[in-house]
């Protein structure tokens, strides 16, 4: 029987790191417990999952992911200018992340990009938008999703 390869529905356990092109680590499991997910469960962005297809246990790969395949380009129209009066009780500083309610009362994070006595510029782009990322993976285990369902039933 051949090694199970990563594909739709596979249960995958791996270590990963996500770095900016200049080397700053954004996230990593190499110094903690590995990540486990089922391909297609939306725990990992679709374009990152597709990079893993065909890999198997023991595979170590490094991928360079362009902004368009990662979190998109920075969109200037996602930077909103709001009246400073809406932030009257807050100590503002550049880079501060604030949670806003969207039209459906969901949570929408925004980052303070700039402010003065009249206006506050809030950036609603994903913090990694516009960045080329380095995605390093070490695949520890690949199982068919039905194997994990059978294990749970035992």
C-alpha cells in the first residue's frame, strides 16, 4: 500500500511556519504542538491547502506565496476615515487593533493607521495583505478522513 497523500478530505498533522519575506515569523507550530486539520474544513486558507496536495508524511517543503495567493493586495478603499469623536474615550496609537461591529453585527477588526484631532484612519485590510509570505511545512502524518472517524467510533 502506498503512502497516503494530502488531498481532499485527508486528515493532516503538520508543523508549519508563516514568515514575512524579510524573515519575521508571523506564526509557527515548530516550537509547540503540531497543527491538525481535515483538508477542506476551512481551518487553512484554500490556497495554502492546495500547496500541500500530493505531499505525504515526512515531506518538508518551503513555499513562497504571493499576496494574491495569500491575503490579497492592500486595498486603499479598505482604509476608512472616521470622526475622532467616535474614539473620545480611547487612548489611540498607530497599530492599535480595535474590534468594530459590521452591518450583520459580526466582529470586524481594524487597525489604527493614523489620526489627528479631527479624524481617525482605520485600516480594515487583513494585516498580512500585500505581503509575500514564506510557508514552511513538515508533514508528520496523513490519514484518510474515514480512518479518523473509525478511530472516534472505537
